[in-house]
C-alpha cells in the first residue's frame, strides 16, 4: 500500500512561512514530509522542488562533513523568495542506509576511505534511496511540472521514470568547506553529481 496523506499545518520558520504536510507509509509507519509554499491554488506552471533526504548530522547538528544542512536552508530561502515551491523531505538517512550504518561509514571515512568505498566495505550500496513516494506527494499538492533543485542526475531520472514532468534543473552549490571537500569531489567523480570543476 502506498504512502498516504495524514495531516497538514502552518509552519513559520526563520526563512519564511510554509505549510507542513505529513505522509505516512501505513505498513511501516515511516513518515515523509512536504514543506510547501504558495500552493493554496493549483499551480499554473513549473514549481521549484527539492527532494531532500534526511540528514540528522547535517540538518540538525550543522555537520561540516556534508553540504546537506546548507542545501536545505538555501532551498527554504530560495522558495520563500520565489513565493512558491516544495521541499520533499524523505526519511532516508545516510542515503538510505540508516543512521547507525552512516556513522559506521563515517568512521571508515575518518580512516581515509571515501563515501562510496565506506558503504561498500560495510556491504551496503553506495546509494540505497528510493523515490516512489515523490509522485504521490506531488500529486497531493497538485504539482504537475517541476523545476528540480538538485546536483544529482539520478534524482531527475527517478522522478521522470515516475511520470513527473521535470522541465528544468536549478543547481545548488552551497556549504563547501575544507571538511567536506573530498566528500563533494567523490560525489562528482564517482556518483555523477553535477558540480563544476571550479566549485572545489
């Protein structure tokens, strides 16, 4: 059984006022969130959308090992300034391997292994995320066309394969620092993320 809409409410934030909508998988109890703005009426054109996977260390603790927290905050600012958009916040910690395995992978990265090899050394996929919930969430919000805020071409392919009309991409390069430089280079070199060479 697919995920289902559960509840919604207003959410004032440091970056503007949004609407928070919760969706739940009835079989697992797993919850995903849509943070939206400017969608009280069905949108007439493409909508800014970011598909953001949960990152406790980056989103909540301001970790410098990744760029997740800065990406989330920059997207909230971007959507607030545009007056319309959606963040699909998916509960897929550590690119889908879970928090415990993510910290185990961090420990291997501290020993000099990159983020891909660390996962593989734990007998885990480099990226275990799925995106089938996105079409249900966007349908609920009546979003038909998407301008995807991402550097990851696999997200474009995943949404397109679900019949979502991705009409454009918005690059998002924020949060680069000496602690995550190698991590971002690995995403570029081994995971096809679309950073520019002069980003590093």
